[in-house]
C-alpha cells in the first residue's frame, strides 16, 4: 500500500513539474526599442546624436527621428523577427515618403496609413543580437513628449510569434521641439498634436519674455539671448479635461527662462464660468513620479506680467539698497512688492525717490541672502509666496510658486459660453490641468 501511494505521489509531482516548468521558463523571443531625435551611431548600442530642427519663427521644418528595434533573444535559439509595428502614444504623424529602413537588406514594405504607427513588413530576418533602424520625419505639429513602443513579429507580414519586451525594458520617451525661442517678447502659435483622445487645443499662443527671471540674459530685440528649444505636450482625457506640459532645454547658462502662454479650455457645462485649473512644477515622490498638482495661485495682481527689470543695484547696504531706476517711478508696483536679484527674493517695503533707495526685507521665500554687486538687474516677479490659507500641501507653504494663473478670458465664438482661454506665466517646467 505504501509503495502504491508513493508511486501515485511521484506521478502527481511529475505532472505538476510538467506544467510548472514551461511557466517558470522565461520568454525566449525578446525585443527592445531605442528612440533618437536625430541619428544613432552604428551598432546595437550606438549613441544618439540629438538634432533638433525647429527654428525661431519657423516651426514648419520637420524633425528626423530614428527607431532602433533590436532582437534581444538568446543567441542559441532560432528567434528571428521579420516585421514590426512601431507606434507612439500621442497623435503624431510620420510624413509619407520619409520612412527609410537602415541595417536591413530585405524587400521590405512600409505602411504609415494607420495614425500614430510606422509599420514595416517583409524584412530580411533580424537575428538575435541584430537590429533594424527606421528613420522618418515627423511634421511640425508632432512635438512635445511622446512615448514609443513596438509590436515585433516572427512572421514577415505581422504574423507568427509575438516577441516579448526584454527584461528591464521601458518604452522610450522622445522630446521633440515645437520651436526655438530667444528672449523676444513676441507671441508665436504652436499647434501640438497631443493625445489621441478628446479634442486637443487648436493652438497655444506662446511668448518668451524679453528677460529671464533673474535678468541675467536680457535684450531689447529678438535673438538677443540664448535660444531655448520649447516643447509643448497636450494630453486630453475627456472633452472637458486637458493637461498641458510646457518645458524647455535648461542648460548650464540661461536656465531661468520665463514664458507666458494661453490654453484653450472648456467648462463642464454651458454656464459662463471657467473650469477648474491646477498647476504643477514639481513631481511627486511616488513610483513612477507624476506632476504634483496644486491649486492654481493667481499671479501677483500688481506684477501680472513677465519678469522685467525695475532698477539696477548701485550699492547693497543690507536692508537698504541704493538703486538706479530703469522704469518711471510711476511704473513701480505699490509697496510692499517683491523683487528678485540673482537668486535672492526680497520684499521692498519702502521706496525713497529722493535718495533712490529701496528698503527691503532680505532672503524671503526661503532664498539665501548674498551681497549683490553694482549693475545687477532688480527684477519684478509675478510669483507669490504660498500662504497657509491657499490650500496647498504643507511643504509648499512659505515658498514662492514657479508658475501662476495670469487670468481667464472667454473666446469669441458666438454663443459658446463654455469656451475659455487660460493665460499662464511660467518660470519652470510646468504642468497645467484644466478641468477635473
């Protein structure tokens, strides 16, 4: 009896092992996609040389992208792929006729008729440790942040075994410039495609001020300071909810650019009240991090404009600063008003026009006090300090916001009482959420 019981136990164990082993074995047909706004160096891990094309006042030039689709299957098995469907999560377009296939000698076919997709079939077999590169152009509306991935097939016509992502693989983001702006004060229209759901904003009016927030790069004519590539990504999740991320390349110099832009929006009903709006300039500590939206704080009513110099430093005497005005005295905000010198925020509590002196509270908003040398610009700032009554998270209280709501205006569509334009002043890589 015991021997028979052991025999049946052994059969059960073998059966369980037979089912378990295939499940425990890792997938053998693996792929990985790398994206480059520009061109890759040769090789499966060749570096990307980034090339942006959009120019000042000319956002009509297409940008070239490359997608490197690699076979990461183990080399000791027969896991070739012969077709692939590359796609992006936003409503971008690969220009017809711009797609070329590199690193492959097959009699391939290219299909860009499906929105957001670049499909290539009938490739010469791509073996383990091999790759194929797709090069194509996106149009001027295909700008901002895009997330790319692919579906890779063993068969030549999008058939056969479907490959799995390689261990640790994460779909690629690409950031394509919408336009390249210097300090100009001129408004430009950008029309990013954004997300495929809902109705995207038809256009966003974007202005980079004549001055950065700290005044270190300034000028009175376009192109008088370092140009920055600007990226705008709208994401619509319903007809009344819209997220817009506006960012720019922040290098070691000229990092403190300031922008003003308007966003089209709809309220949830036909009532003539604007929709709710939230702003973010920091990310959460969650995994993955997401924009840490806070209530939209209105810009300083008395400085509701892009930063500009009000005066320059003559001498820094601690709580009194000798100044030389660069605006008319009548153009100064009413005291008290905030100013920025380099990285320090100060509160001007008194203006003496006889002695050309500002009396100030130093290092407000959590900034550090430093001694400022002569001729530094004393900049206006529209960004207010968060108060405990503003319904922000506690970690924000006592610090200045980096983006603010300049105001709402209704559109001019007859009878469309629920259509609005929100104007934002942005001194950071900000996110704007319209609607809930």
